[in-house]
């Protein structure tokens, strides 16, 4: 609302200034001044009529064409100041509050557009799950930054069942978290049968979209999609031990959703464009790593970061990674669970990344700083809000040391490849973006707008000239009459 008020003030100020300029320009008899006035009014009016955001904010790339995500993995928040730290050089005066302070520093330095919590947000030693969640998420709520969360394998071990924990997260301030969105019925174009809805396993399977800047031509187009999964806690099958996995119903939900988003992305491109632009890139967030995280580590040349413990995935390979590969849009996945792994490796075209443990009330490694991962998507060098595609996705980590050191900067996605071509321009080769001249509807709209502005300016100038001509004729006739009367008197 504050942003809308600012725009309204700016609109009022611009119109007022234009009106005062117009009143002074009547006597200047200049078509160029009228042209400037009308263009100024137009530029002030356009941003002033933009419809405000929804109840939940619409995620958008900023004015620099960037969108930044902070991943917070494994807080394990419990009793606040009364919860001791583990695996630190000195546990004196160390507690959950060290985790809180680290997150506050991260938010102040990185200023993310979204924070994603990838599970084990609260610890099993928490006696009051709601109170612990209130404290754990307080930094991001106080900063008024949109955030989303998925569940880990420990979140339900306090005094709330798994469904209730997720339900509580969806109702917290500035939360973008959801139990399930969209439903399978809506994906299939069916009405929901309340007596027998199509079940999707887990609590917290949903997606988020990041749109272009509010004043850009991609303001209604998603330029980055985020998939969030509930990877479960522990196996529910007697014949299978260990951790849970993403189930078949979740895979069907994801595959149907990904196909829908892909078709929407292609529908927004220029017809016949060759080669077609890339599908809108996507990222996936969940807690328990897939077995492929182990395979990623077998290619050291494609790996950035450290592996200091075993990859604790499920005993069953559910096929999630296969579904991600087949979808064609997911460029990277981000997990937690294994606190002292922080590597990011490319496996069959998808980067498999750990966030690195952030919590102090859980195991870590003495002398190895707690850390968090940042991901930044960019619309392109020099293109900023005007670009219709995400050109680059990079990542790095911040360490909880005195300087909040940056570690392991890495490119996850390069959308420039194959998207630029050299076109002749006065004997030289310059880079041009494909399709930029194919958007003929935008060109026609602009031409019609400029033509209309010129006609309005011409008519106003015409009537001003006519009024001034009549005014001169009237005063000339009065002066002539006065001169005759004066001569009569002296005669």
C-alpha cells in the first residue's frame, strides 16, 4: 500500500506540473513544448494506474533485473536461549540465538527477495512447536521478506503432528508456504470431489512463480519457477528402513504441473521464432537428498564444495531425479539434511546442491563455520527489466564468521548459449536478441499511441493559434476605433 501511495503522489505531482507548464505555454505558440508536456503526462500516468499486489505478494525481479533467494537449511530451533550449541569451538553463551543472529546478519547483508527454509526448521527437543516456530522465523518476519518452507524429517517430533506444523507455517506472516497448490483436480481441469479428492502425498507440495518487473513487458509472465516438495520423514513400509521419499502421487503432480507451466511458457513466445527461446528455468527445493547426490560427487571436475559425511538419502530411488530431467526446466535442486555437506555438483545437466547446515542446536563440525546458500537469477547483462527470459543463475555461500565470508561462487545456468546471434549493422557485427523485432503488436501499439499524441498536440496548437489570431484582430480593431475618435476630438 505504501508503494501505491508513493505512485499516487508521484502521479498527482506530475499532472500538476504538466498543468502549470501547459498554462504557461499557451502564449509561447510552440508545438514542441506541447509535445513534451503530453509525453510527460503519459509517462507519469502509466505507472500510476498499476493494480496493487495480491494479499500474498507477487514475487518479481527487481529494477536491476535480479531475484535473490536465501536458502536456510536445518535450523533445528528448540528453546531459544535455553538450548545449547553442538560442535562449536566454545559453547560458552552459545544457543539457538546464535542461529537467529546469523540469519539476521544474512538478511541485512544479502537483502534477499525470498527466503526458502528447507526443513528441520524446529528440533525434536522443542517443547512447544508453535512457540519455537515463532522464534525461529522471527528474523524474516521482522524484516518483512516473503518466505517459504518445506518440512524435514524432524519437524513433527515436538508436540504437533506433521500436518499441523505445515498448516501453522502457512498462516504465519509473510509466508508463501502452502499445503498443496495446485490440486490435481485443477491441473486436470476437474472439479474437486470433497468426498474423494485426488490425494497427493505429503504436506507442503506447491510452486511459486517469479514474474518480470512491475513496469516491464514481462510483468505478467513468469521468468523463474520454484517447485517445493515434501520429501517426508521416515519410511512407512516394514520392508524398507531409513528415510522416506517423494512418492508416486507427488511425481504425477509435479509432471502434470511442469507440463502445464511449459505450455504456458511456450504460448508467450513469438510464433515461428527460430530457434525457440528456452523454457522458463526452474529450481526445486526439498529436504532429503535423492540418491543421485552421491553420483554427483563421483565427478570431481563438476563439483564445488565439500562432502564431509555420507549422503543420507532414502533406500528407495523413487524416480524424482528422472522426473526432473524429463521435465526439462529444472536447472538445480537444493536440499539440507546432511549438515556438513555443502557441495554443488552437476549430474546429467542438473546441479545438485546442499545448503550447508545453519543451526547451532544440532550437529556440525567444530572449526567449520555454519553457512547458508544464496541463489541469484538474472535477466541478462544490460537488459535488466526489459528481458523476457532468465539469462543466468548463480550461487554462492555465506559463512558465519566475522566477515560473513563469501565462498564458492558458481554458475548454475547460462541462458546465453544459443540465444544470441550476430547481425550486420553498417559493416559491423553487433549482438541482437532474437525475436525482439518480431513483437509487431507492440510496435503497432506504440505507433498508434505516438500518432494519437501528435494529433492531439496538433489540434491544441491549431486552436491556440486561432484564438491568438482572433485576439489580435479584436485588439487591432479596438485600437483603430480609438485612433479615429482621438482625431475627431482634435479636429
